[in-house]
C-alpha cells in the first residue's frame, strides 16, 4: 500500500479488520495498540492508522492512553445486556416498517442465508460474521429508514462477540441458520408479527453466549 494516505476502500478494510479482532476478542481487553506498530504492520503511513484508532475510540472500543497508545476497553455485562435490548427492539421495529417484500428481494435474502449456512458448515466464524452482517444489513434496509439502519448497524458492529467460537457459540451459529430462512418466509407470507417475534429471539438467544464469555474473562 505504500506510505501514502489510504484510499477509502483500503482504509475501510483495515478498520473493519481491526474492529472485528477487537469485538471477537482476538485482541483482548487491556491490550495496547500503537500507531507506529500498526502502521509498520500494515505498511501504511501513520495518519490513516491514527484516524482508525480514533474512530474506534469514538464508538467505545478503545481508550486513548497518554504517551502509550490506545487500550482495548473491557466490556461489562451491563453494557452487553443494554446493547442486546436495544438491538432487539430496533430490528423488530425495522421489520414492522417493511411495507412489502418483492420476490427478488426474498431471493436475494435467501442467497445470503445460504452463504451464512455455508460458513457455518465450514466452521468459518469470520465468514459467518461477514455473511450474517450482509443479511441483516439487507433485511433492515428494507425498512427504507437510513437513520434506523445506521443505528442498528452501529450497535451490531460494536457489540463484543466473545465466545462466538466456544461450543455454545458454534451451536448457536447452527441454530441460527434455519432462522434466517424462516424470517424471509414469514415476511414473504406477510406474517410480520411472527417475523418480529422470531427476530427478537434470533438476537436475544445470543446474549447468554456473549455474557458468559465476558464473565469468564473478568
């Protein structure tokens, strides 16, 4: 990439790579990240690295430490429960705002659900997270409310996903596969009420997996 400032696309890729490592626990709480170290590892100038770290600090994943760099914040059980409660309510509301879905939209969502299923079958957790994000982004986008979409995706992107590779996390991934298909089926059948209830359960059933993992690291 050279030493010049990054274009938007490479910068976004590095931002998402670092975000995912933090939220999944690959970079654990308390670890220190420094601009020079990351710039050297990525082969880029220090300016975009500083911007990325400041952005992650702005959403609460990092804390600036004077003369040391940026420290990964330790998540709390209270934080996690509040995030789950908000996300479940907001995604349920998004479904209630969907006036109708076309056969083409349903077909696209089913393809995304299939990509999630393939990731689970391959036990590729990072691919699972990537494909699951695309599915939910598309689904919530059908509400045609940009502010709502941004709020939901921000909550999602900054939730700590500790435990997603645990036995309980892998089981929950498997259980989630048919739920993705079922939500589409319900929306296609205009059964919004059941789709909403399934969406809430689909989100909230992850809560104990992540909460237990956070408790274990305390």
